[in-house]
C-alpha cells in the first residue's frame, strides 16, 4: 500500500519556529571564565553581571540553561556561543 508523502504547510513551519526552546551551555576545562562571560554577553545581549551569574551556574552545575525563546533565536544564540567552540545543546520544550 503506497504511503502519501507528508506535506508541511506554512502553519506547521510557523509552529516549528515559534516552539519554545532553550539553549543549554556545558562546562569545559578549556575556556576561561572571562571568555565564557564575554561570549554570553555577546550571544544573549545581557549585562556583564547577568553573564557572570550564568557562567557561575554552568561552572557549578556542569551545565545550565542560558537562554529560552523561539527555536530560531535559540539556534542563533547557540551559534554565537559555538563561535569560540563552547559546547551547547538546543532543547525543544
């Protein structure tokens, strides 16, 4: 019995791109605290103190959610963090 190919409509695409997601940043032994703080400030456009707080969360817990929002924006944030080879993961809620 032949199967009908799945058709993605504009509505489906909108749901996919609007779906809530989050960026997880993982701790490593390669980057300095300052490097991570600077890159977080650049990626999520936050204050230095907010980036510092997030970096401490990552350092103390091994990983932390550093951004939440639309999937496409999360992919952008992840890309900026990965510019200096930070390890990230985007999770869809």
